[in-house]
């Protein structure tokens, strides 16, 4: 169950302790970490017991990942493309999800030299949602997360057969975390500052009010004649400043570190490595 009976103002994280046991916790406003107790009835209770996570995980295991392309006005402008009439939807496999602090892996079996970063506000659905009006859409939101819609531009555009999914859904291509801020914490998701950094260089900085289709509109559109299950993650698009649109272009290379910051949601950081291919494996 994706609920806390009393979840007002909670920043939820999932973690492993040193023994490898998984648990849930919460951040306070100073970044201290406390246990969230899973109860026998399947619900959760926030406590004041300190915990020391050994490794942070994605806040939940996502059932489905929808993503929206070309959803910031300035990003549309930098790509030279027209503003879409309807949201541009693609999907990423749940296996693309990556933990905070774990590496983004540049593909080598299906070789890419054009791996890009995309800071995105992620929206997590908390209860079944179908044919929802924008006015009620936010009531279906469990919470919000920092996310990185990592993209292999060559497989997205040149080798993907006209579809985005191949270039968007390699393993590790959807870092998420470090926490899920419950909807109570973010009353207006259209008023958040969003940034990305590669190493210490700021690449993107915008506000979510630059979105072409805001969060309620996206939830309404995606739920049209379609059930959004609890645990569905929606990536809401990236602002201007992506590596492909820069002059010169700035694609990720092994040794880089990518950081996503979103107001009220914390800081998501992942190093970059290249895939290790076993001898004899076929490469493209």
C-alpha cells in the first residue's frame, strides 16, 4: 500500500541497512533520517527513531513510467520545434529506474556516444486513476520526486526507428530520489525551481511554471480511457539547457557526476560509468 495514515509533510525514502535489510524512513527539515515503521496491517507509521541508511533506493518500485517530451516552452525553443498541441508521451521500462548515488551506465553493447541528462519533476500516482478531470487530478498524487530522464540521443533519434523508447529505456536511465515528498509538502507543483549540474557546472535552471502542460493537465490526459495504477511514475518534461542543445554539445562521459535539484524535493546525484561488456559479446 502506498499510504501513510498521517503523512502530512513527510519526505519518504527507502533504504538498505548494513545487513542488506530494506526499510523506509523519513527526512526532517534538517536532513536527519528517521524510521518509518511498516505495521502488521500493511500501513506505515512515522517514528522519531533515528536510522542510518547504508544505501538509498528509489522511493518505491515503480509499476509503470510515463514520460512527456517537449513540455517546457524554452526547451521547445532551443530545439527549434513547434509547441505540441497535445502532450508528447513515451514510456520507460521500470527496469530503467536507478537508485540515488548509483551509476548511470553508458551503453556499450548497443553503443552510444550521445548520452544526455534531463532534470525532471516526477509525479507518483497513489490510487487508481482513470478519466480524471484536471480539477481533481492532484488528489490522486501520492507525492513528487526528483528524476533524471537520461537519454541516448543517437538511439532516440537516429537509430530508434522513429520511436523514443529505445534511446530512453536503457538500464539506469531513470535515476529517482532521494525521497518522495508527499503531496501535502508540494501544494502547487507549478511553482518549483528545477536545476541540473554536470560535475559543478550548472546546465539547467528553470521553474515548473514554464511547462506547456501542467501536472493536472498531464494526469488528466494520461488517465483518459487509461487506468493509472498506484506506483505509476510520470516524468513531466525537462527545461532548456540539455547537453544536445548546447554549443558545443555536452554529452555524458565516464567520470562525470550528474546532480538534479528541485525545490522542496532534495538533491539527486549519480556518477557516470560505461557498461562493461564481457569478451565475445556482440557490439553494434
